């Protein structure tokens, strides 16, 4: 057998394309935080879980307000922070 650079390059290219496709499919779900379920945590951590869930709900509501107001991406964090402070 002889070394075939074209075949090796093709395998490398196909492997990279498949990996990038997998990343593109899984990336949108990577940052998604699920709402904390206070009933699913140990009783000693339930208070903290309830506080975190309240924070998550408020953040979700502020993000929804930003979407409805069609806030530009560059201004979104300031809008959400101001909404959270209210």
C-alpha cells in the first residue's frame, strides 16, 4: 500500500465537516438553563433552589420583554439588567 494524500485529506475534511455539523446541532441547547425544580433537590437546599427558580423566572420575563420591545443585541444586556433591578 502506498500513501495517498488525496484520500487522507478527504477523510480529514469529511471528519471535520461531520464534527462541525454535530456542534451546530448541539450548540443551541448547550446554554439553555432548565428551570430549577425545588421539589427535586434535597430538603436542606430547597430554599436556595426556590430563590434560583424565582431569579430564573424573572430573567425569563425580562428577556421576553426585551424580545417584545425588539431591543438591539448590543443594548439587550443593559435592558435586561435594568428590568431585573426594578
